[in-house]
C-alpha cells in the first residue's frame, strides 16, 4: 500500500484548485482532478472521501493564502485605529483582487448545495467574523469603542469596506484600485465606522 504523504496531498489540492476555478464545483469531476495531477482516482479517494471534502479543503487553502495578511494585521497590542486602518487596507487589497473575486464566484456557485454552503460558512466567514468581533471586544475593553453588539458592528464594518469597490470589481466595471485609492477608501469607511461606534472621548 502506498504511504500517504503531505506533498502528495498538497499536489492534489493544488490541482483541484486549478480545476475547480476553471470548471466550478458542479462542472468538476474527480477524474478531471486526477488527470490534472497525474494520480489515479483511487489515490485521490485515499486522501479525500468525496469531491465535497476536497472542495472544502481547496477553498479553505485558497482563502487562507489570500486572507492571512489582512487578519494578521489585527494585533491586539497595537493602537486600535492604526491597526484597523492597516486591516482595512489589507482587506481591500485582497477583496478587490482577481484571485479573491474568482474564489468568491467559486464559493457562490458551490453554495447551490445548501449543506456544502453551510460547511463553507462555518470554516470560513464565521471564523473570520469571530476574529473581528474579538478585536472589537478588545477595543471596548480599552475604551476606544462604545459598548455595542460587536457582531453587528463587525457586519457593518465589512459592509463599509465592501461598499465602494467590491460590486464594481465583481462585475468588471472598474480596474483594480491603486494603493492610494485603497488607502483613501479605507479611511472613509473607517470614518463612518468610528463615527457610529467610537467611544465619545475617542471620536473625531
């Protein structure tokens, strides 16, 4: 029996990413991925029980690679406003990129399957939201954010960051914004956020 290896598993995920992004979840067969990576279907099923499992791991791998930088900006030891500005700029840089938009389209297409959609949400957006909520809770503890429903505040922050570029980029009506445009958009979004949620002594 062939011994499982991490390098072989990574090769399968890399091939799966290529095929899923090209054909979508519904249009992809395990045989397509096997042909791309050069392994047998039996080998693929030795590492992943189903196409759904391989898809979930692939989406998670792509998302981790893209969103690691923004979330690494949420340093609890740093100054809150500067930290959120760095987070916002990094998040806008990612979410307006071609790679992130391709991943978004892939996830939306896969979400036709409600069970699969729930599993994707639990392993991705829910965890991301939790990280932001925890950071906002810390801001409250430090007196920089008024006491509020931080889950809702995190939703509002995400909406503000998506408001200027995301849908226009998704439909291809604008090009990738420049670093200066991203910085200015982040400042505007956070200006609204702090006006709504900033503690009185820290507003302005």
